[in-house]
C-alpha cells in the first residue's frame, strides 16, 4: 500500500481580500544569482481558498497545497499565523 506524500506548505502575506472566499497571498523567497552570487528577493503570488473569509490584507498566513478548486486556486489557507496591526 502506497502512502501519500506530504503537501507543500508556504508562508506568505495577504495582499488582497476583495474576492469572496479567496485571498491573494504573496510569498517571498531568496535566490542566489548564478554568476554574481548576490542573494535576491523573488516574489510569487498565489490565489488561496479562505472558506470563512477570516483573512485580511496584511495578515501572515500558512497556505497548503490542495486539489484544483477553480481555474486559479490550487492552495488553501491552513491558518493565520499573525494578524495585521
């Protein structure tokens, strides 16, 4: 019997909560330039499912990979780590 793999988890900041049950989460990561070795910030945005509309702009959230929920949504908000001030 095969076991299922662990789902990807990312930590990011909510940048938009204008949609119903959906938030836009921006995830920042550091990558090293292949030639110059300088570390650069790269940002990616993900549409995440927020079932109870709890997230607000500026919140830090943990998102978890899921099955496709719509054309753009492949992530769900697992929990809110830090509320916006």
